């Protein structure tokens, strides 16, 4: 049996984190979990440390470190904050970035600078830092494999594509969207959406932030930006198609009109296992389908009028530079306010649009510039929340 691959799983206590652990439990000989991190759920973090005998654990603050120290053996190294995350991301042969939001940036940059394979769930870091990620990605050995199911599908459908920059044999990438819980709703109904409504996703069970993003279609907007940065295809060649069954995870249309799609039952353990197992496929059939049972696959255009987040994302892609970082930061502030009952659902995208009206072009050449832009967008978003 070859030496196990060292896996660092950052954001281990969340939805993607827990599903990654399920894959690792089935593959104990193949993978060794060497580093984990969490946010608020310290008892869950300690339980993961015990189960997998993890040697290094990351937490957000020194207060979290003190609380965790009481729950894990003294031999466990506890690291803190962005620096801690960055050092853990340099520990694995494979680094799973399952942190939510801009907080995942040190993991993305750290893993790539260390020349690791980055299994990327945290789309916000790539969206915000695309020019900087492109530089870090040139490190010898560094590789990004997308956990996001749509991007994992495109990654697989591009397997036979030209390797020339921009994939000239590809006409367009087709990102599928479930449409979220409010597909087909009109403006009047949307004005009455509650927190509970927004957290009820029809096909996927996920963390709260991405579930709200799916309800506004901002998640799909972020995914357009993510796909553009990942595959080097401009946003004008990336289309969104609503596919309520979430069976076709995305598609690639080639210049000869041929369309390749990747299908499975919706189960995030499949893309996670794909990213961990590469270049092999792990034999678990997470998403296996029963074609004999009979089912429908339908496709329709998104309602851009009812869900303006999509157009905001395409505009941010057109502007480039720091515009996607502003979009994502403003959205994080607005979604957080919605989850705290400080903002109505419809106002989430209004806040983002108001922030984007003040965007000042910046090419985003340095990490310092990114943090400055992120802080500016967050300040403007906070200023647009109701008092
Ligand atoms: N869930 C899905 O099916 C899915 C699918 C595709 C892509 N994604 C992407 O994957 C990422 C994770 O999503 P999720 O649904 O797994 O989110 P989640 O359930 O909210 O989990 C987020 C993880 O990040 C940790 N965390 C939160 N804030 C942090 C901070 N400031 N610093 C360090 N760690 C922090 C959380 O810790 P605590 O829980 O301990 O507080 C948790 O471990 C997101 O970028 C999302 O867009 C998710």
C-alpha cells in the first residue's frame, strides 16, 4: 500500500467539511488527515481531532484557542487566525478549502504557494482574488481542482478540450442552476420572503450563507466569476441555465455544437471524492442514478428581472480588477445582515448594487490592495444597512 496522502481540511466543521470527513472515513488507508480548522463549533472540532488523531488544529482567535485547549490533548498544536490557516494550508499534499467567505483567502493562497493540490469549495477567495490566485497558481506543483459541483462538472467535461489558453475549441460553458426556492416567483411574492423561506433549498442541503446566495442567484453570479477565473474563459462565454432537478451539474458546448454534460444525483460527496482521488476515481458511487426509474430533465432561462444578482455579477466580470471582490464582500455583509433579521431578502441585492455604484477601478496587484478593497466594500455595505 503506498504512503497515504496528507490531507488538510480547513473549515472541517461545516457542511462541506463534514461531507469530506465522510469520504475520508471510507478511505482511511489512502488519506491521512493532518490538519483541520473550525470557527465557532469547538466541540465538533475537538471530536474530529480525536477521531482522526489530527496533530494541528486552527481556530479563529486566542479565546477560541484557550477554549479548545481544554478539549484536546496537550500534544495537539493549536494555531490562530489567518496566519494559522495559512500555515495549515502548507501542510497537506491535498488541501480542502471548506471555509465560507473571504475568510478562506489564506487557505487558497497558502496551499497554492506551497505547491499543493487545492480542492476548492471556497469560491469567494477565488472570486475576490482572481489576479493574485493566478500568480500563486504558477507555483510548481500547485493545482486547483474545483469542489463546487458545477465547476467539477465542467472540469470533467473539459478533459478532451484544447489546452491552448481560453480553450478556443469551446464555444461556451453552461452553468446549471437549480433556480433556488423562489424559481417562478414574481416581485410581489419575493417581497414577502422570510429567513426560513430562503433557508429551504429544494435540492441541496448546505451551509446558511450559500443557501441564501442560492435563493438570490448571487451564488450563480459568483460561480460565473469562479468559472471564468478557473478555466480562463471570459464571462461573455459563460451562460446560466436553470435546471431544477440538479442532475446535470453543468455542460461544455464545443464549437462544433457538441455538448458534454456531467450527471449524477445531487450529492457533494461525489465532487469531493473526485478532487481527493485524482487521478483515480474512488469506488463509492455516491451519485449513481437509476435510469430505469424514469425521470425528467428540464432546462429554462433564468429570470434576470426577478433575480438581478446575475447581472451584477456579469457587470463585475466586465469591470474586472477589484470589482468581483467588492461584489462578494458587499454580498457577505448583506447576507449576514439578512440572517440576523436586519435586512429583508429583497434588500440583499439592493445593498450590493448600491455598493457597486461606488466602485473605483483597481487592478488588484497586491494582497494589501485586496484587503483595502475588501474593507472599503464592507464599510460601504454596512453604511447601506437600515439603522
Ligand atoms: N455546502 C455545499 O454543499 C457547498 C457546495 C458548493 C460550494 N460550497 C462552498 O463551500 C464553502 C463552505 O460552505 P459550507 O456550506 O460548508 O459552509 P458552512 O457549513 O457554513 O461551513 C463553513 C466552515 O467555515 C468555518 N468558518 C466560518 N467562518 C470562519 C472564519 N471567519 N474563519 C475561519 N473559519 C470559519 C465554519 O466553522 P464553524 O462552523 O465551526 O463556525 C465551518 O467550518 C463556501 O464557500 C460555499 O460557497 C458549499
